[in-house]
């Protein structure tokens, strides 16, 4: 097992890791293939101005987990330009797929995207107040509970600290391993309820966490 920086080849390798963990295909039940949905999620995450990537590669060199994030002080103009271009490309590609029906009936898809957009907008609202953001943190099931996640978070926190960052944020939901953040020393910044997150029957099912770097 080794930790490397993100490369394009990791994209398709990470899709099954996400797919085994999170049921994103529920958002577009009539999509031609669940793969389209996972591609959209992963591409959206990777389109941001990321400047911290830890990809866990197994002995065959395949990506089996990652922690990707942003340390704002290190976001350069190049990162920003790349992010704008990537997001533009993603919008065009996704619109095309929607219009040719890859995600299911067009009207329902746009309704769903509106709901998801407003949820993400709400959850991301506070990002500007923090110096670092964890955008995606996941390990293949077989690797969990062995201390690897904590090591990866330590690496991110150390890099943030080196760069003078004082705070980190992330959002998650009740269907994720949010207990990790409580154990690690994150504090709850804000809780929300959304009918489209996991466990909608709970009064609060979306969590924005914060971590103070000492
Ligand atoms: C979140 C994740 C990356 C953590 O990695 P991990 O390697 O399993 O975590 P670690 O083994 O390093 O655990 C670190 C600490 O968190 C605790 N912890 C981890 N998972 C836990 C769980 N499900 N419930 C309670 N505590 C948990 C561990 O007991 C450990 O505590 P300790 O420091 O007191 O020993 C991994 O569990 C995962 O991929 N989860 C699914 C995806 C996800 O939900 N990601 C995060 C939300 S976006």
C-alpha cells in the first residue's frame, strides 16, 4: 500500500470504491447506468481547485481510497483557471448526457439537480470561513478501521499547519462514517436536515464539521 498524488488513471479506479460505499444512484434511478452518476459525483469533486491529494494505491497500483482537499492559501491562479475549465467541461458534458436521456427523463433529472444543487449550496455555505477543506475522504471497506484514515488526516492537518492554516471544514451525512470526525477532534459546526440525504427520518442528517489547528 502506498500514498501517491492523484493521476488521471485513478479516476476509474475510485468509482467502484465510491459505488460500494454510497448509494448515489438513488438520485437518478432511471439512469442508463449507475456509472454515469458516480462519474458525475467524482468529477464534480475533482473539478474544484484541489491542491492536496492523497491516493491510496494497493500493491497492484490501483487506487483504493483517497483524501482530497484544498488548502486555500496554496490555491494559485493556475488551480483557479484549471477549476473553471474543468467545471465548464463538466457542465457541457453533463448537459449533453442529460439531453440524450442518459440520466433518465429530462424533467425529473433537472428537478433532482435543483434539489441537489440547493442542498450542496447550503452545506458548502460556510466553506469561505475556513482555511482548509476536505472534499472527499474514503477508503475501500477492506482497509477501514486499521488507522490508515487517521494517518491520512494527520498528513492533511500537518500540511495545513505548515502553510499557516488555522481551520479545516468538511460536510458529511448520517450515512457516512461521521464518527471518525468526532473521534479525531472535529467539532460540529452546524447540523441540517435534508429529505435527500441518508436517514431523512432523523431530524438532523447533514453535518458540517470544523477542526481547529493548534
Ligand atoms: C472515514 C474513513 C476514511 C476513516 O478511515 P479508517 O481508516 O477506517 O479510520 P481509522 O481506522 O484511522 O480510525 C480512526 C479513529 O476513528 C474511529 N472510527 C473509525 N470508523 C469509525 C466508526 N465507523 N465508528 C466509530 N468510530 C470509528 C476509530 O475507532 C479510531 O479511533 P481511535 O483513534 O480512538 O482508535 C473510513 O471509515 C471510510 O472510508 N468510511 C466510508 C466513507 C466515509 O464515510 N467517509 C467520510 C465521510 S465523507
